[in-house]
C-alpha cells in the first residue's frame, strides 16, 4: 500500500513506518534527561526501525539524492534523503568501506542509470542496511547526538532509478 506523495516521492507502507519510528524515537531522545535514557531511546528506536523494515530491507523506497559521486577507483557512492534529516548512504571512500562493501562497482546493473542522476533528483531505490552488532543499522554519523536527530544509515544499494 502506497502512502500519499511527499517532497521525497510516494512512500510504500514500510518506508512510512520506518520514518514514523524515527520521528517517535527522536521525540523520546529529546525528552530524555540523562545519557542513559537517551541511549535506551536510540536502541528502542533502532529496534523499531529494523522491525518495520524487515530487518533493514528497503524495496522500492523513495527519496532525493543529496550526494552522488565516485571515489578514486571509480566506484560510485550515493546519499539519499528519505525524509527531513533522515538519510541512507554508501560509504564514500574505500577505507571506511573496507568491511561493509557498500561502494557501487561499475558492473552493477544500475550503474549506468546512476551516472545519469544528479543531486536533487527524486529516485526510487532498493537497498539493505549494513548490520552493526545486535542492530540491523550501522550509523554513518560521527556523533551519537547527530545520529539521534539527523541520522545517516549505511546501506548496500541494489537498485536506483529516477522517479
């Protein structure tokens, strides 16, 4: 079931639920008065986001490209905003990507399509989050505070196409 169109495109139900879980978790984080309460709020938020997204599977989700490029080896990287302040992205360099393998190779079936896209383009994409410990989510943010309010989730993109 698709939800009404937004500035990022039309959300499938699981993407809408993922975003709603983020909003609720952010609210709980902001209400917390101690670091321990904040930590619990983030763990609960992440668990809910994993639950509503079939453990980090994103199929035909909608978003807007906020960064697209290539590393020195010609492998593509992309960052897609799916809602205000909520982004999914590949790593943008080989060192950060050493263990996760999120950079997009030139032989990926959607690589040519990716080369025709620019920042600001609305896209439909599929991806899987990179797990981290007990969570299906890996954060790309440097600090917990930014992860709480402006998260960047590391993903392996399996398809991208213009809307």
